[in-house]
C-alpha cells in the first residue's frame, strides 16, 4: 500500500510535465558531451599535447583526435536536440565514449569506466526513444512486440545507468552512510529490474541532483585550479545520467520489466 500511495507523486509529476520532460531529459543527457566539446575548443593545445605525449602519436594524429572529439560531440548534440538523425548521432557519441575510454586510460579506472558505461546506458535509452517516435529505419514493418530491439535497449539502458550509483556508495561505518547505501541500493535494484520504475527513477533523480550540486560545485572553485575542471567534468557526467533517468520516467521501463509483466498476471 505504501508504494502504491507513493506512486501518485511520480504519476502526477509525469502528467504535469509530460510535454516538457523528454526535452529536459535530452538536454541533460547530452550536457557532458556539449561541455566536453566546448572544452576541446578552449583547451585545444593542452588536449593535443596530452594525447601526443601519452601515445607518442605525433602532432598530426593528436590534432585529429581533438578535432574528432570536438566536431563529433558538438555535432551529435546539435542533431539530438534538433531531432534529426538521432540514431546516427547516438552511434557517433558511442564511438566518442569508446575512443576516450582508450585514449584517457579510463579502461583501467573502474570508477570512471562505470560512469562511461552509465553514459552509454543513457544513449541506449535515447535510441529507444527515437524508435518509439516512429523514426526507426524499419518504418512500416510490423512490430515484433516484446522481442523488439527497443525493449532490450530500455533494459540495457536501465542496467547501465545504475552503474553510476555504484560509484557513489560509501563504505564508512556510520549511520548516515549505511542508510544512504541501503536506500540507494534498493532504488537501483528497482530500476534495474523494472519494478515501480518511474517512482524509483524519479527518487534517484532527486537524490542524484542533491549530491551533484553539493559535492560537484565547481563554480565555487577558481577556474585556474585543477579541481575546478575535475568537479566540472564530474558535474556534467552526473547531469547526463540524470537525463537518462528522466527518460526512464518519461518512457517507462519497457517490455522487459516486472512492471510490464505485472499486467499479464
């Protein structure tokens, strides 16, 4: 009964914001790519020198890397926000994530790897949304129902999104940390399996929003300090995951979920 009562705020929120929520979700989701693309422009020399020194690939290839990141990310963001060629833009941003994971040695840093995978989860949900709007490459082909790729994109997106929250768990033995871990773990399990999904996702949005503003307040740090860039990067990555969760709230969990299966019981 408690969960049923608590579902009302989520449904009411969705009803009031139905027209605006998908747009806000997309803007939040692409924010980290937008910020990183702009950073490539303003830190062109630093980024190029880093890649050239790290990989000993020469001036030309390092310049190509920075240029590809700049154009790929900003171009992808423009296409997604304008709702043009969304599927191709998502695949391009998948490529950027993979490229940066290797180039910046994120592959060996579990925390940042999990956050990059969470970003990929958000893009999967965006792909699912583009299919739900009837912009699939297979328009006119009869729906395959529960086995359609869209359902599995939503499942994969939900599971990958929860990786962000695993990086936020604290292993301090005090009451607040234990309570935060228990509540957070319960919510991410609900999102992953698709049970009371909209309520759980909306609760995680609010929780993550508070954590993001409190711990990643880059605007309080002078721009010349390295911590400013680190917190700024963290802030926009977290904002992108918030965008992915807002898509879950807007779209629902999809066919491969307990919420959907309950309708058959």
